[in-house]
C-alpha cells in the first residue's frame, strides 16, 4: 500500500493520524455534577422549524414542499398526521415571541420555508411578497423584544417543484437554486439577521430522504443516493458562504454556519483498538462526512477508504462516494464561520464486518454495530436515550478535530410519548440539567461553545412520528383548533437556569426543580378543566371521547374526590 502513495498523500495520512491522536479515547471522565456559571455573554435560546410549527401549508401564496407531498401520502407518517395546521405558528408567532420574552431567552432559532417565499423554488419565476412580509414581521418583533434571530435557510422543506423537475438533491442544479434563495434572504433580511445556518442536519436529509426513504422525498437509492445528495449539499453550503462573503459580509457583518446533528459513539471496550477505530468511524460517517470537508477540504480519509474498497469489491469502476476536484476542495475548505451542533443521545460502538456481497448500503459501508445500555433512561423516542457524558465527549472531539471552532448548540432536548396531558416533565428537567452541565464542563475543558438552544420551544410535528412524540418546553393541545400553549415544568427550570447563567450552588438548583414542579402541578389541574370546551368542539360528532379527553375527565373527577376528602 505504502509504495503506491504519493508524498502529498502520505502527508495527508500523517495529518489525519495526528488529529486522531489528539483525542484521548481511553479517557472517559464521568465526573460528578459541577456547580458553576457560564461565561458572560453566553447566549440561551430555543428552536423551531417552519414545517414543524407554521401550519398554513397552502396559505398566502405558499408553494408545496416535499414534506407537504410526503405527509399527504397515506402510511408515510404515524397516524397519517400532517403538518397542514401543526401549531399554527404562522398566525400565532406574536404569542410565541411573548413566551420567548417571558423566558428571557437571548435568541430564537427558526427556519425560513423556501416554498413560502419562492413557491416554485425558482427566484426568477415568482417571489411571494406575503411570505417575505411574514418573516420580516417575525424578525422585527424578535428584535423589538431584544431577542436575536438565528435563521436556518434549509430545514428540510425543499420546494416540491424542484423535486419533480430535477430530482431534488440528487441534481447538481440545486446548488444554484439554493444559492439564489439564500441570496434573496440575505438581501431582504440580512440587515437585521446576523446569524445564518445554511442546512439543518444534512445527514438526515441525505440518509433518511434518499437512502432509507423514511423522510421526504421518500427515495430508497441505496448505497449511492445519500452520498450524492450530501455532495450537492456540501457544494451548496460552500457557494452560499462565498456569496455572503463576497456580496454581503462587509455591509451586514453577519456569520454563516451549518448545523450538524451528531450522536456520540463510545467504544464498547476502551482497551480494544478495533472498537476505538469503529467508534471514530461512526463519528466520521456521521458528523465528519460534512464537517471534515468544510474545515479541511475533503471527506474523512476513513470514508474514502471504506466506501472505495467496498465499491471495488462490488465490481464498480469508481467509488460510490463522489470526489471533489482540487479546485472544489479549496473552495469548500474554511466555509464555516461557526459550527451549529445538534445533539441528543449516545451509542456504544463495536466492530462488525458487513460482507460486500450483501449489497450497497451507507450502513453496511461503516462496518460497525450500534448498541445501547438498557439501563439508560429512554422516556420518549425509541432512538433517544439520556446519556449526558456523551455530550462532553462530542464537544471535546469537535475541539480537537476541527481546530476548536466557535460552536452554537443548535438542538438539544428530549421527547416523551404520553396519552395524557402531563406538564410535570421532571425527566426533561433532569435531561436539561445534566446535559447543560456536561456542556459547562466542556467549556471548562476549553471548548469554544458560545450558545445553547433547547429543542424545542413548542410540541410540534415530529416528522415521520407525527404528533406522537413531544419535544416542547410548551405543551400544545393539537386537538383544540386554537392550538393553545401550556408551559411545562421545564419552562420554569430553564428560565431559572438562564437567569443564573448556570448552576450557582446545589441548594438553589434543587429549589428550582421543586418550584417548577409546584407550578406545573397547579397548571395540570387548570389544564384538566380548561380545554374541555375546546375538545368538545372537536368531538361533537364522535360518540366515544378521545383517550386524551377521557384522561382529562378522569383527572378532574379524581381531583374533586381528593378535595372532598381533604375538606
């Protein structure tokens, strides 16, 4: 192998090896809770996305997105839910900004729906001024309330017309169409928006949209579709960054980054080099797939080796992983003013060989197995286990591999699956407390984290899971046509954490949880009685009340029974 490598390739391998050695895989420090505060100016926020919260899917000139089309196909979404109405955020954004203000959040992260302002996806065809006005009003009201807007340009809702005409992210033409859309946003909103995120979690766009078909547009192009989509997304990001850099930066003085979601991968056996290599491979095929080109100019070496070798074994003339030209590498490298990081959970990783005869697959290319510890708490989504120490490990990995970039945590939170309304989300309070504390430890380790975004502000449409999983700080009653919001205990806890800018001392932090639970208990009683009228409006034609209505009725009866006994 070594005899055929050229000198610059040898140097590249040495550099990759050196970068890997910087991160000490054998040192998993699971230290006790740390009481302390965050640096002055640390930014606290919450997040949302257009398709998940706005509703108004065909209102005021908005075009269809791939998620509008996907969700309307029976059997694609849990319970055949859609985002047609969702939280009605399009109409209720002023109410939501008041909730944000009351929590004293420093920033709010939201996304702009591409088809809401460019219905066909193409700037030269039609600009929807009503859509522009909606986002302009939202940005203005945030600024009036001293809340910094952090704006995502692509949170998965590609205009349906671009999917139908060109095949969406499988087609290189998306690079120019996305650049035109981004440029319009810089032109119309950039005088007020200083933080731009090009793509949210492109891993999910590529793998779940074009490999497994679980997400829109629902294509199953195994072994090649995800890599092709990712290749075009990386090029699109770089082009938008350069457009901002050349045309807008000197005037608007903003920053352009990307938001990558990454679970942490921990070796099953820290003394086993093969497990360590598998864990690093897991991270490189996940976050490194996008981060390494943006910071270093090319795909991770391990991806090129593994996919190239498997492609050869499958009798293909070239690798299924596309190649960047030397010019593209230099164009892409360094196009990240800050790294947005979404993180939710951790996996244990071990080596597992997948014979190439089994066929093409992104998952088989990695040669690894993912495991979980059955003792890890898992309150909601089947994939989401609470493993706080993995967060600190991930943040330190980013620091050592990418030159300690400026990081904004763009998504972190936990879901629940519940039939009944329960605002006392003590598991979410514990999740936030422990994960935020691990982030504070990482900052003490020297990681350059500037802000944190709780996911999510509201319960919302949770993609292929519909409304069956709730991530919100605020409970949304989706059965009520007015979509009222109710604060969960986690709102009160997060609010106190923000006002203290961290964890001042044990006694105070424990009192936050106690007070939050007291507040939610009384709110639960109000909620048990209050939304009944709204529910009745929705179920007048149904003989048997919904499960949730029954829960509320039983809660109210039980409460009356307790009160009688008490008095």
